C-alpha cells in the first residue's frame, strides 16, 4: 500500500502542477498580458507622437518668425531707394538705354544715365 500511496501522491502532485501550468497559461491570462502590453505600447506611441508634433510645431513657428522678419525687412526697405524718370517712379521694364533717371534715398539724390 505504501507503493500505491506514493504513486497516488506522485499523480496528485503531477495533476496539481499541470493545473498550475494550465492556469498560468490560460487564455484569459494570455489576453490580459497582451492587453497590458498593447496599452503600454499605445502609451509609448502617444508620447512619441506628441513629442514629434511639439517639435514640428516649434520648427514651424521658427520658420514663420523667419518669414515675417524677411517680410518686414522688405517692407521697410521698399522705399529706401526709388528710381524716378521725369519726376515719376519708374518701372524698370520701361527704362531704355540713354534714359536719364533720378536715384533717391532718404538722404541723397543722384541723376544717372542708363547705358
């Protein structure tokens, strides 16, 4: 009977271990683990995306600032020098060789002949 008791105990231990193994590897446990993994990956992806969006917004802001600085420079420098012919602002496309023009800045005025 001791032999049978030890075999029975061995079988009970084996069944207990198998039960623990299958319980640990149950479908619910595997699904929960995958859900946790997916939630973690989703959180990481959101962090990465938000970081990239913030970086892109910052770069866009820098480009817009540079554009507005250039635009303001051109607006301010638009009337630094004017070209006049016969007292009127001249269009460069209309000027011909031998025309006499007046170059004016805020402090100087010079006449020139187009070659």
